[in-house]
């Protein structure tokens, strides 16, 4: 009798267990229980990643999903970007497995931003994202003004070069010219008049100096060239750029606010640009290759921006097109060429040569 009772108890327990198991399986298939759907898409990565800092102020925010999504569900309602409680205007695009949020305007300096993707985003099969995903990042820059690049005694010259300053007459230059370690014979096209320790030219409102002139000119030029190289290295060494690879290096037609800019390629200016900011603002442009301006382009300053506070650090060649107008201090490692009729308000500090062709150059 006891054996029979045990049999019935075991059979009843087994039946109940199997019934519960079947209900659990049914609930999992219908999504009625709290467990995530194993077929649901997930967020694989974000850029920037959560808690990233020193993020370029022009960076697009991206999400990579585990599978293809329904593009209609990845939009400004499901993918948002905020600074505090303020929504950042922008556009959402989707391709492959990646969604991109491109802000309409550049981010502010040294601010925290919060991105979010909701479960309103669904896979191409119509399955919702497993959960809302939120992450934050902090932009580069500082609320403090950018420090100017210290030019030292190289600031005493509107043009300073090491190997040559070649001029195709007639130019009109305001400020002193310096050349070292090359000799005065490499100051060409100026019709020089020699004086003690310097030379003059009808094309220059100022003096021309070269390394083979009377003391103290050689030592003064050596110091100035050393200061020029130090200034170049200072500009090139500034870290945590506000803007990185802005517009892929083609900045024609753009307005550039103050900050540190960095490009690892050539920068092209095919149409007019505006540099906008106050009289105290500073711009540093780090360019790893060439800087090329097309003909008849104008760089315009607005809001009180000053040429003396704009620094173009260029590792490659600088070419300013015919009749183009340039603003700022050029710190060049490779060389500077102003084509016919081009004008410049600023300085040209070159670690090789400067080539002129009937130009107007004014020291700021």
C-alpha cells in the first residue's frame, strides 16, 4: 500500500512539474515573461563610448547594432542627444548596422552630453531593441581661453625664413624681413640697398636682415629662428583638439569659431571662409599635410577677431592662390608661396623658403 501511495505522489509531482515547464516555454515564446527575447537586437558599441572625455566638438555620435535595423524606427524620436535637459538639434541617419546622429551645430567646449536609444528602435524583423541604452561623454576644450602661441623674437618680422625669400616684383610689404642661416644673396627681387647690419628696399616699409650682415644681426636672427621653431612645436603639440578632421579638410564656405583644430590630411579652402570671434579669442589650426587656397578666395574676420591671434601650423606646403586674401600667422615647416596678386595680413614664418609674386603683405 505504501508503495502505491509513493507511486501516485511521484506521478502527481512529475505531472505538475511538466505542466509548469510547458507553461514556462509557452510564455517565453510569446514574450509574456520578463526574460529578453534572444532574437532581439542589441547595442554592440557606441562612439563616443560611455564616459569618454576630450571628444572633438564636431564628432558625429554613432551606434552599432548587432543586426540590421528597420531604418524607419531609428529616428529623432528613438535616438536623441541632450546637454542636460536641452535637446541638441541634429539629423539621424542609418546605414548597414550603424545609426549616426549629426548635430546641426558644433558642441560646446568641456560640456557633458547624453545620448540615448530607446526600445522604439526595432530590427528589420520588427523585434524591439532589448532595452533603452544611455551613455554620456564630455567634449574637448576648456571654458578658459586658449593660450596664444608665443612667437618670441620671431614676432619682430613679418616674413622670416631659413633658406630664401624670393620676390617677383613688385610687392608691397609692411614690416621687417629676416633670413637665416642663408645669406643676403638669397633675398632676391627686392633691389636691395645695403646699410650697416641691414638692407632696405622700395618694396618694403621696414628693414631686411640676413645672416651674413654686420653684428648683432646674425645672433638676433639665430634667436628669432630658434623662437620660430619653438613656436611651431608649441602649436603642433597642443592636445585635445576642439575640432578633429572638420569637414574632412575642405572648409570652404564655413565660419570658424575659436578653438584648436586638427587635420591629419591636406586642408583645402576653395571658397571664402569667415573666422568669427572676439578680439581676445585664439585659433590654432594644426595641419599635417598641405594648406591650399584657391584663387580669388577671401578669409574674412568678424566679431573683432584679430589676425595676430590666428595660427596656421602647417607641416606641408602653404599655397595662397592668385588674388586671394589671407589672415593669420603661418608657421610652416616646408614653405610658403603667395601667387600673383595675393595679399596677407599676418606673418609668414617658414623653416624653408617664402616665395612672393607681386603681393601685399602687412604685419598685424
